[in-house]
């Protein structure tokens, strides 16, 4: 169906929408017969104005990870369109993903094509904000009534190297009937020269990555701490420790640098609050296998940390009187993780059914988690995990899975794939529980969409190395398999 645009433009608009919701779909690729490629923006628009290809019928191949368009008799998924300037045609795609892709949260040109077509955008900076071209791995918490967001390495407009000492922004919480589905109106902390400023300043050029952001206290006495690691390279840490947010300078101060023997005793990943036997703990890591009493004194004291494991200090399996593995909190051994569980299974020390962090799919195949988060969900009355699968069938790190359990430590027994990204990577997914709607039925999660660690030969323009936001309806019957057993 062709309809006129709101404003007269030289562009022909193509609007790619979800056939079930009518919502625009980001990241739909249109490709002409001569291999020109165009990607829909966060409202699902493509603004087309190609000399020689206007005012005539042009065939577009149509594809998008997790979405489908019917194939013709020759196996081509696409259609021809009359490219008339000043008009827009809507094309409906069927969503195969369970999760719905909503928008890109970071980078340049989030609503580029909407702007070219004269369409209104839902955020105040729709084409460039803070000079940011790309951002890696998000952390977010509510601190003193506002959303605080932090990211890792950040690309800039004027040079290939950008900010490697953590980027930050604040945003207001959604009000009334509004939600985060169309983007977040970030207010970046900027350097006064059109780019973001470092949140963890350092005289060393090596990257500083922040995680385990933790809010302690309440009201005006709240404080925000974060674990930091200054990296020699991708796999080696130069130094690490804790940072504390400085409300006056809008950046982190160094609070404590770890000694080499600190080991696993710090909060990494995304944190939760759990109360047990009258003590409130901050629980961190993925899986949620490290905890410490929720106050600054204990957070800074390595001896106060406990890990969740069934492996004793001597390396043997701790067992209950009935002979089954005794998974519990203790202080001597490092926390267990999926890889260690897999090794113990291969050695016959554990059975696959006894593992806490190696769920299976409907076919009984083990789904190996690699990065994610765990949060309590009021709608499911369960702890839910959103995570990337390592060695997925679609790609090495591009599949996102859902599982649930009665405790943040599992056991997570079964899992369902909720979205995929083709041969691309989508790592470090995080659900923002403070954005939940409908009593927790509707949840939102984001992750880093990047060609790194993937088989993708051509990075996606504008989208590459940026954050994509998804929505998941926890009442979807396709999630029933993942119910805690």
C-alpha cells in the first residue's frame, strides 16, 4: 500500500513492519539486483533515492535475522516496488523470533531514514548524540531517582580511536504509558568538545572496563560502586579494584585497588539483592555465584565474599548424605561455572541432570551459556536468565536464550531460544528489570551487536558495535518449555 509522506522529500520511503504488531522493524536489509544494500532505521524506514532507479519498478531482496518474508517460485525473498519520490510503501514481515526487536539504542543515525523522510522521531537526538558512533556492553542502575548508564569502549566521529575509559549517561525513568520501546533519551556526560568524557579517568591509555555496578544505601545517602578492570589486552588485566561515583564531578573515583591475591572475591557482571536468614546480600557474576553483605565495608573486604559451588577446597565434590552434589555458599573455593560443570560431567563426577548452569533445549541438546544476567520476575514468580549461547548453530555468539529457576543460583534446567542474529555476534545481553511493564509480563533486554567473533564478512553500517533493544512477552506460550522443574 502506497501512502504519501508527511513532508515532500526526494526520497521514496519503504516501511518494514512486523505483521503481528504493525511496529517498524530495525535492521531489515534491502538489496537491489546490483547488490546495493540499505538497512531500515529504528522505526523500520528506508529512505531510497538512487539516481537511475527512481520512478520505475525496482526489485528488493528482503532479509532480517529473526524475521521472514515469503519466497517466490524461484526462491527469491523480496518484491518489486515503484520507487516514487514523496511516497512510502509498507511491507510486512513475519517474526520468527520470540523476542521483538525494538530499536537501536546507541550510535549515529538511529532514526536517520525517518529524518530524511520527514517522519518524527521519539528521542531528542535521533541522528547523533554525544559524538558517539559505537558503544560496547551496557551497565545500568537506578541511582538517586535516575537511570544511570555505563558502556565500555566508545567510537567517535573524528578518529578511529575513541573513549576507552568508560562512557556514562543519565536518563529519566519512563512515565505513565510511555516505555523504553522507542529508545532512551540519554544525556551523555560530555567533555565540552563534542564527545563523551571518561567516567574512569586514567593517565594510562589502556582500556578501563566497568561492571558489577552496585547501589548501596537508600535515599540521599545512596552510593554507587563499580568493579573496574584496566586491561593490558583482551585477556589480561593490568590492575583492578573498586570505583565510587562522585556526584560533584560526574565520574568515578578510585576507591580501592585489589591485591593480586583477591582472586574471585569481587562483584562482576550484573548485580541483584537477595535476603537470606535476615542478611541482605549483593549477588553478582553470571551465573549468580558470588555474594557479599550489601554495605560498603563488606563489599571492600575480600574475606566477606562467598561463592556458590559444589566443589570443595581440595577439588573434590561436596556431597549430601544421599550422595548427591551439595551446591552451597562457602568461602574457600572459587564459584562454579558452566565450563567447570561441563568438565566435571566429562570426568563422571557430575551427571548432566545434576548441573545447575547447563540447560537443555527441546531436543535435549545442552545449551552452553556465555554472558548474560539473572533477575527476579514478578510475573513468572521465578528467577529468569537471559544469556548468549556459546557455539550456537546460527553463529558462535549470536543466539539469545531464556531459562528460569526457583533461585538465582538455579538450577536452570531447560532453555528456549528467543532471538537470533544470523552469522553476527550479540554478546553481553542484559535485562533491565526497572523497565519491566505489566507486572513483569513485558521485559526489555539489550546487547552488543557486532561483527567481532563472528563469521560476518561485512559489518552492518551504523548498527555495528552498538546496542540493540528487545522486548519479550513472558506470557508467550513458546516459553513454557523453560519453566523451572
